C-alpha cells in the first residue's frame, strides 16, 4: 500500500470547507497585511505558549533572525547552539555576522547537552539557542541557570515544538527570553505556505520586535532601528486561526501513534535485538501533558541507508533530520571545526531516520511500517 512521511491531503481534507470560508472572507475584504486575524492569532498563540506577547512573522527562520536582531546580536558576538538542527538555527546567527559556537547533543534526546555549555562561554557570548528538536523540550533548567549566571539571553528554537512542555509543565517558548515558532506546513501547526511567530513575556522586547517587523519604522517612515519585512500574511493567520482549534487533538493523536509504535516495535523483537532504538520521551513520567509533541518520530537504526532504500521501494516515506551537522557544512568551514569535534551529533546524523507519525496515520499503516522494518532485518 505504502505510507507517506506526511499526508497533508488527509490532514486538510476535514477542514476543507472551514478553510475555504476564511480564504473567501479574506479575499472579499481585500485586506492582506496584518489586521485583526493576525492580532487574534498572536494573542491566541502567545496564550497557548504561556507568554504575554506574540508577533506573527514570515517564517520560523525570520522569527530567529528577528529575535537575534532585537536582542542586539552583532558582528563579533558569539551565540551558543547545537550542531544538530535545521540549518536556520545557525544560519540566522551567521547572517548577522555573529559566530555560531557549537555544543554537542545528548544522544538520548538529540538536544543540546547543558553540561557542555559552560566551557563554550566566553566574554563575547551573547546568547544561547537551545532547540527543542523533534517536539521535545531541551533540558532548560540548567541552561537557564547558566544564562542567568553569565547574563546571557536565551532564544528558544521552538519551530518543532509549539505547546511542548518541559518536565514542570512550562511550554516551549515561555522559558527563555524569546521563543521562535514556525508554521511551515510540516510543523505541528502549519499554514498554507510560510509563516512563524516570536513569543515573549518581555514587553520592551515585544515592542522592539513589533517595530523591527516593519523595517524598524515608528512612526512609519521614521527609523530609529533597522528591521526588515518580517510580516505574517493575513491570509495565513486566518487559516491558522482555524487550525489552532484542532492542535491539541492532533498532538494527542501524535502521542497515541508514538505509543502504538512503541508497542509494535517492542513486539517485533527489533528493539531487543538492537536493530532499532526508539525515541526516548524523557518527561513522560513528569505529569506534563505535552511531554513530547512528536513533530517527528525518529528511530536510531542499524544499516540506516539500506533500510531507507528498502522502505522507499515499499512506498514508505522516511527522512533524515539531519544528515550533516553544522560543523561539517561547507559554508561553516570558516568556523574552524573538524570531523570528530561533536561525536554525538555525527553519530546521530549517521544512523537516525524519521518514520511517519502524522495525526491521521492509521493503526493499519503503522503496522505496515513496522512489518516492513521487521522484514528488512529478518
Ligand atoms: C523548520 C525549522 C526552522 C525554520 O522554520 P521555517 O518556517 O522553515 O523558516 C528553524 N528551526 C528548526 C529547528 C526547524 O525545524
């Protein structure tokens, strides 16, 4: 039969009428820039993320860029982050002339290892960007302690983690100085194109980001700051205001799918034999409801590339997030890192693979995926 990695058709079909109605409404209004739909979404997503302010922006990438600009990251500054994330995390830092300083991950969660951050802090360090990879929060307790001790800002890259909760129930984006969200279609809350948001409870920072979103002009045409065009489209906000009503339901279904995979993979014997290692939801027993929101369900497997080719031939979608850690990217050669510098990230890049986990995935499809993986190792 085959199972795609993501099925947007199945995801959007039940919402077809509702979404078409707001598209029609927006088109009739002929008001396409900011306005009440964006303001409403900002209020709702800020509240959802347990923060006071939300500023809708053009993408998750621009959310990172705007946040870094607003905290004043400039050429010569250093920003500590993980080598193992989507390119934008380090790309945004480098675009401002600042230096991404990398710290390896914890293999259990694929998130930045707090115990290795202190050694990377220098007099030039301005901020830390923990990434809540795959939908599970980084270990924020020790990261926030360090940041406070060294007077550093913390920008949470929560692009894959809207509403994800740390062990104490605090949500992604609410713990640091500012949180960055993405509404790219493959994220848990996706729009019909590109979109994102920054969330914060710092009133001054929120105001600065709001002004910088429109080139830093306030009043219009009078510029005390240099910003950019980082606006979220009205039409995307209107769609997101519909989709946000379903987000908790989708999260629950992703969590149920994860549980089902766990059972199926345990029963298959692959885990016992060491062919497959399951994701580790480290906050599950803490009582946090959104302990993991499973933007991705990432396995650690033997003979990864052969397995992927085998599954592809059976019509099963997989993906590597991410095949090349930042320190081995050609464009970052100038940073002076070399192979072997971040062994955990390099290891993860070599043997992890994401399998389908989207909310509409059926039990039969999950059985098909697990049976295919089992037959590969048989
Ligand atoms: C998707 C993503 C981004 C960038 O978001 P876009 O909306 O695609 O620009 C940044 N960081 C991480 C970890 C992501 O997954």
